[in-house]
C-alpha cells in the first residue's frame, strides 16, 4: 500500500463518527460555562463503578427517548393490532387484493400512547366518504376527520372535522376541497404537533388548524353506513428526523423504537 494513502470509510464507520457528537451531548450535556476544557471531561472517567453505570444508563435512556418511532401496518396480518367496541371487527372486511374495507371505528393499538406524530395512509373512496381519528384516548373520545365525496361527473369534495367527547360529536367544521385525484388511491397525511394540525392530500397542504385541547392519543379509521372505501396501509411516525433515526440505531433494542416495525 502506498504511504500516506487514506482508506475509504465504511458506512458503519461514518455512522460512528456521526454518533460521537451525539454521545457527547447526551452523556455530558451542553455546557454554558467558560471553564477550561479539562474541567469539562465526563465525570465517569474518574467516577466509582456505580456512578459510571448510572451515567451509562442515563445515556441509554436519552437515546431511547429521542429515538425515532415508526409504526406501519398493511393489513396482511388482519386486524390483530386494532381494537374497538362491540362487534366492530365484523363490520370490517377485505377485498380480493387484501385491502381493508373499514366499518365501525377501529383504533391502532401501537399508537395509543403517542402524542405528536405524522399519520399517513393510502385510501380509495368508492362511495360517500371515509373517516379517521387522531388523538384518540379511546373509542368515545377523539378528534374525527372525514373526506366526503359527492357523486357526479365533477364530484365535489369536502373535509369535515369535529371532536367526539363521551361518544357525542361536537359542532362540525366543513371545508370545501379542490377536486380529488381520480387515480385509484389517495395519499393522506396528517401532522399533529402540539395544538397544530395540518392535512395534506397527495402531498399538497389543504387545511391547517389549531386545537386548544391537544393531548396524547392514537389513530384509527371508520366508515359510516352507506360509505365505502378501501384502505391499503397506514404509517405513524414520531421524531423521524436525522437525529431520531440515529438514536434509534444506537439505542438499546425496544419494539416501540423499531424503524419500519410494521407487518412486512
């Protein structure tokens, strides 16, 4: 090998280099004083074994708390990850291609403890409309949204949203929408960040609003009597930025932090 020639870094080595500043931030924390550099070394260097173990556990907990979470279901495993009340499961069905046909409200169990997230799904509305829930504490308390489509040569579409409390719908807000795409599937994304919610259809922002009663809660789907739709897949992501994905790779294995943890 020629002297002085640098070896190319492997992808794993690049990830390690990227992780070093992160480790410093989570392990030591940001510094705000002007102390000499030597005074800012991690205390674990000279700490007792018990203290070093505690610092390492704190570091791992910091990674897990900041790790990206991705939940995905394509309904190939049926409805085992969904829940509802009464005979909800008998109101759902599947077409020949395996796409789900929603009925009574069903909630996605892995999402129920989450708060801020991006909620995406792909749906084909065949008749009437299609609804979904977010920030659902249970099947009687949630925020509801519905795409309504009127039949005709030039179908009109609208977004209807309302809150359900103790099983009773509150006042509804109706927003006319531009004509929906005539392709078979429509991609929908709802971003919930604190009190702010934004809805995208096929990547285009169509509605943004604030909800003073923001909080935790999962996602779900429903179709009212007379409505008919086909649902292909659903994805729920949290903290899915570069830092979150890096923390997910470095954090101790935890199912709720698994990237692409859906049914493959």
